[in-house]
C-alpha cells in the first residue's frame, strides 16, 4: 500500500516535468505575479470614507441619499465631499470623506468649481446690458477686433451666453483634450490672444442649436472686459461679483505654482491624483477657478436676497428640453416639484454643483474631489421631494469584472490553442490592449479593487497555458492575432456598456 502511494506521488511529481505540467505551473506562477503587481500598481477603487466635519445631521443626510450602508462600496466613486445648504436665517455645512490628506473637507477647503464660474460671467453680461454698455445682439467681433470677418466673430453675445453660437468646446482639440484630462498641451502657457487667434480660424456649423462651449464663454468674458474698459476679465469679475458678494477666497489660478496650499487633492477614476486644471486662457469659462463652501454660500445669499447684479440672467431664454431651459449661463429646470436654477462644473479630478430654489429662498452647493457627478446629490438636497437619481451600473460590478476576465482569457485561450509561443505573445499583447484602454477609460471608481488584477493576471496565465500548442502552418498566424484584437475591443466596449 505504501509502495503504491509512493509510486503515485512519484508519477504526479514526474508530471510536473512534462511540457504540459511545466506550462500549467508557469501559468499559475504568472497569474500570481500579475495579480500581485497589478494589485500594487493597477487602478484602485474609491469610496467615501467615514471622516466627517461640520454638521453631523447634514452629513448623515448626505450618506442616506447616497445609500451608505456602512460598507466601502456604498459610496463608491467618491473620495471627499463638501456640502452647504443655505436657507432663510441658516447656513449648514458638512465635510465628508478625504480631501486628500486623510482629513474631511471643511467650509474653507479649496476645491476647483469648474463651470459654476459661468454663472459669474452670465451676471456680468446681464449687468452690462442693464447699464447700456452692451446689447445682447451685439456680435463678439465688435469688442474683439481680431475676430472681424471670421465666422466666430459673427456670434452674438446672447448666443455665446446660451451655447447657441455653433462654436466647439475649445478653440483647438489639443487644448481641449488637456483640459478634459488627456493630451499633452501645456495649457498654462496658452494666452487669451492664442485663443482668439485660434477662434478666428474656425469654421462653424449648426449655429442656433444648443452645443456646450467653453470657448464661447471665454470669448464672452474677453468681450465684456473690453466693453467695460477693464484690464481683464478677472479684475472685472472681482470688482463686480466677488467683492460685492463677499467671496474673499475665490481665486483664478494661472499656473500650478499659484494653486492655494489648502486645496483639496483631486482623484482620477484609477485612483491617481489629478493634476490641477490651471491656465489663464479659459478663465471666464471656469477651467481654473478655486473656491470654498463659505464663498459659494455667500454668493448664494447675495443672489437669494436680491442684491446680485444682472438678475435678468436667471430668466429663461432658450428651451433645451421639455424640462430644461437656459438663461444667460444659468440653467433652469422645471418639474412637478418646482423650479430650480443651477449650474454644475467638472474638471479632471473635481465635480461640483450650485443650485437655487428661489421660491423657497434655498440654495445648495456640493463640491467633490473625484470625477463622479455630484448633480443627483445636489438636486436631492435642494428638492427633498425629488426622486433619488444617483446613477448605478445596470449590472452588479463583480459581474462586470467577471465578464471582463472571461472575455480577456477566452480570446487568449482560443488563439493560444492555434499558435506557437510567438503567436501567443502577440495575441496576449492584443488582449492586453483592452486592459490598457480600460486603465484610462473604465469607471474603476465603481469596480472592485481586485478586478484589474484578476483580469490582467488571467490574460497572462492563459497565454502561457497555451504556448505548447504548435501551428501547422505559419500562415495561420493572422487568425489568432485578429481574434485577440477583436476580443480585446469587445472586452473594452462591453465593459464600458455594462458599467453604464
């Protein structure tokens, strides 16, 4: 009995030395190594931590809206949130999660507020119209001579303020890609003159239709500064909006060196810290504005109590949908529960919203230091009767990760069954293309932390497991390579779709 046991053990050990056994062991080793390495350097999920500052009842309300149930995944996608609610005779604020240093945000933590800045520009335009400085039907070339004779120059100030000029989001694709979180353009050195020169060379189509344009608001801000005889848009908005509203900490940051020391740290979907969006060329559109809860609360009170300039900016001028319309920058949403005027903002690593219920004299601001939208949270805080609309994936996130792994591993196994070692390497690279694309584009803040490590490790293991399958003809190399490429693309597209 003992002899037979020893012989069986010996035969199993001998199997390890066979070609197939070696391949299996190598694949297991590759899987473990890939999982360990990917878990260390791969994308990491984000969740709202339990650190809290300010009004604890408001913080509890925020967590309840987000569906917090005491687990890390209950507030997936958020890292830190700062919330303020302004109502008659009362201002409440709360900071939740991590502002970047392990502490919860406070009412004085600086966040990038993005396109909320457009509200300031809209008020400036309405104020200039009220005082006869400009007319809404004036063309922008009237105030910016380099645009004379160009399609961009023919856009009216009202068209710029309502996103109906036909202008693209940015004056050039490279700058736009950088401001949106990709691309290599150094936007810190792009000047107002550069933007105007680039805009003068643009061809425009679909003018008159709503199409969101940061370029349009940049040109609008430049034109208003010229019309008012101000040295710059920043000096004009400081004099007419920030100081009267009591916004003492809001700044427009021209370079990384000028970022305030007490700024929250933004996070990209993969968990890496986001570089700040700075540079002077698109200031009026909000690409480099830093502010605090205190300042946004002061601005809200300024608007609510009727002291703000340019109140006609809040009047609807163009219908976008059955429930949404736009004034001069200000968005207006009308539902069965009431009317809200608002604007949100987003730059890589930060999201924000500022909303008003003027009938009830209430306002809400929400600032976040991730890309995850804070709009549903802000709207629910503003109008408690509105349904909760926090977005979620149509499938559970573990199922998404599992399908990603199955697709990646399947493509490699099919190809490896047909190919030699070189072919398996080529197909592995093709399959990994999907994973590489996923690093930059998949919503990793909503995926479990093990998903990337398992998918990457499985691809490597599957390739090694099949390398001992030889090809009968080199002409068959194309088939497994195409299979790998198509499967990688399918992996990428399907996972994007499943993640919503």
